[in-house]
């Protein structure tokens, strides 16, 4: 298991499914798309609509494209 990133701050969170551990499975709040108090992810950084996240449950780190806002160039 990876260690928790030094940039991880509970004050910067995102509600995105973890592609590694699926810890939100069976959670009614997550199923509804609500901001669940248990199944959030650390928002390590972002560049526009690209989020760098870490799961507090399994410590998996990944990048998530939200497609929100201005489109990113493919350069």
C-alpha cells in the first residue's frame, strides 16, 4: 500500500469513485450522488478539469478528468 501523500489535506476533498477499492459500494448517499461523509477522496492538486486524487481507504493515487469548464488542449 502506498503511503498517504504529504499534500493530502482533509480540507481539500472530492467525491469521486475510487477505481481501486470500490469502498463506496452499497452506500446510499454515494448512490444518490450526495456528498457522503465517509467516501470522499483527497484532492491533491488540479490543473483545470484534471484532478489528482488519493483514496484515504486504500491510498490509491489516480488522475480524474471531470470535463468541467474549458476543454483542455490535446497538445
